[in-house]
């Protein structure tokens, strides 16, 4: 029996996927039963990284998602539209869908999974988060006996590469970004990566799987790495930390009723050098999952790239092919709807409540430039104290542009209180600027 794959896209991930499908030797035997049926692209004239008969290529992507012969549609074209509409149309035509498109899933997951459940088809997304690292299936299956407490990850390779180089070279952000673009590690338009938006899409997906509720993307607090300076990295180093762009999803219990909420956020963070995520450098990704009773489990590996991402895409195709092979897709419920495997299908019906960032309780690092005059540190301390912000350390190592540079690390404080203290500090006559504020893990 052959399972027919309709591929939407033959770029980085599509080519990698086709390369595996065309060369099944020494991989899982079921791969030999997968056939690329048709491939949708934008341009028929482009040179391709894989050798496919030209008649398999088409620019008419609708004809793929409606083709009665196609069993699985693999969406690796990216972007929001027409990817969203094509996935919905594939589902409406009874096709299973595999996608690497975190942007579309983070925004339209509700619509796509609701349609898939109604149609009795699977939408699998292993490649959408952390490329080649298996993390979606472990959250859905291998770790499903656990009460997950937190998922903390480095899920964007571009920013991790930039921060790692800033750390090792002492260079500034703009300098490293320009070089990363020249070397092809960062996109010409780096916005989605460096402003944290790509990581926000990914953590929204991880939070949804870890905690069993859908996430409204605009509620994910998101800060990128543009404001991280060489000075902050150097101070962090002296204080025993490295700076990483962390994506965090965590259970929280706040508010008068102590109702369960989630923290879902992306921001640069001072990570203690002894923490498992501190040594994840370069383009690598890692995700630390904390669950009861398993404890800490960390997944590490390549978060992007043709081969690694295709590895995840093909695993999803194989999961679906295995279901089709044993006829599990033909088992129906009493109401006549196809019975979906509850460990593979999306079972979330509600939206999770997200803790507003002001309610977050965390530690902070702040770098303040002040006049170099007696009593300034005392005034800063008083100001923090006025807002119930307790300081763990205060460091003044020298002058920067004739200003005294004072670095503080707080104990755990409510973010709202800390921001109020900063507003008061900003208005002090002896304070020139608050050069940076970062959270501390
Ligand atoms: P890519 O290299 O730009 O490839 C996109 C492919 O889709 C190209 O073959 C392009 O056709 C085709 N395409 C795009 N829009 C189209 C349209 N409107 N009509 C017809 N064909 C269209 O992208 P990619 O890097 O493979 O990424 C694909 C998806 O995987 C994205 O959602 C991305 O976020 C996700 N992803 C990528 C990576 C990675 O390492 N690259 C890792 C994880 C997830 P032409 O070739 O004719 O232009
Ligand atoms: N742009 C992403 C990154 C890769 O830098 O990690 C695709 O998810």
C-alpha cells in the first residue's frame, strides 16, 4: 500500500523532507510505503536541491489539497496566507496535515484544530517548535503521565547564536547581527527572530500542549534582544550569569481566588551559569521540562535547518501513515465521527488564563547611570525600598561616559512594584538614565 504525500513547498524544509522520502534505505521500513505525489511551489523554473520529475511540480496548490489521491498534505511553505486557507481546505477534503508553520499554528491553531477534530483528521506539528528536537510528541505522549509545572526553552537559534557570540567576543548586538546576516545565520529581515516573535509563537504552542488549554498569542509577553548590550553581558558574566532569550511557560496561582493561571513569556534573562540552559550555545535549541513526578528533562539539539526540521516532518508523516496502515482511521464513534487517537489529536477546548506581566514575581537586574556624587546609592536603595523592592546586590565598578554605573540585582519582587520603583528612580535628579532592565532566572 502506498501513502501519498502532497507537499506544499520545496524550499529549505520541503527539500529536506523530499530528500528523506526519496531515500528510505536504513530508515524506518514504513518509509518505503510513502510516495511524493505532487509538490506545490511558487516558481517552476527554480533550481531545486532534490531531483524530482518536473511533472510532479505545480503552482496550483489548491489542486494538491483537493486531490482525492493525496492522503497527507505537508505544509512547509510558511507564512500565514495562503498556508492557513490551504490547510483548512485540505482538512475539509479529509486530508491529514503535517506542518512546520509555527506562525500559522500559534495564530490559527484554534480554527485549524477545531476543523481537524470535526473532520476526523490529524494535524501534526512536531517541526513547528525547535526543528529537529522531539518535544511536541514527548509533551503529548511520553510525558503525558506528568503534571507539567514549567517549560523553559531556548527556542530561537538566531538569537542564541547572536547572544553566544556577544558573550564570547564582547561585541555589541548590531555588530554581531550584521555579521550573522552576512554569514546566513540571520535573515535579511531579522524582526521575527530578534524581537522574540518567533519564540513567542513557539512558547504559545508549547504552553498549550503542556497545560492543556489554548493560548491567545497577544497575551504572551514578548521582548527581544535588541536592547541587550555588551555591557550587560559583561556585568552578567562578573555576577555569575549568562544572558539568554528564554521562552517560559509556567503554572502560576495568583489573584484573590488563587485560581490557576499560566505565565507565558519571552524575554532576555540572566541565567545562572550552573543552570542546564546556560551552556546551550550557538544556533542550538534546548527545552527544559519540569513535571511531577518525572522531575527535570532537557531536550537539546538543532532547532532549525533542512535535515533536522525534515526529520521532524517525516516523523509526523510516519505517525499518520502508521494509523492509516492499521486502519485506525476507519474506527468511528457512536455519532459516526472518526475516532481520533486522543494522544495525537488536539483535545483542548478552552483558553488558558494568562498572568498579566505586572503580577509576575521574579528577580531583576537593572543598570542605572547616575551622577558620581555621595549618597546616590543610598537614595536608590531608599527608592526601591519605598516600593517593597528588596536588593540582593548593588555593584558600582566604574564610570561610563562620566556617569557612575550602578548595577543592582533584586530579590524576588512583584514586577508591578519594581516598575513603580524604576519610574520614581527615573525622575531622581541624580539619575541620568536606566540603561537596562532584565529579569533573572
Ligand atoms: P522556504 O525555504 O522559503 O520555502 C518555502 C517554499 O514554499 C518554497 O518552495 C516556495 O516556492 C513555496 N511557497 C511559498 N509561498 C508559496 C505560495 N504562495 N505559492 C506556492 N508556493 C509557495 O521556507 P522554509 O525555510 O522551508 O520554511 C517553511 C516552513 O517551515 C515555515 O513555516 C518555517 O517557519 C518552518 N520552519 C523552517 C525551519 C528552517 O530551518 N528553515 C525550521 C523550522 C520550521 P519557491 O521555491 O518556488 O519559491
Ligand atoms: N528562525 C528560527 C530560529 C528557525 O532562528 O530558530 C525556524 O524556527
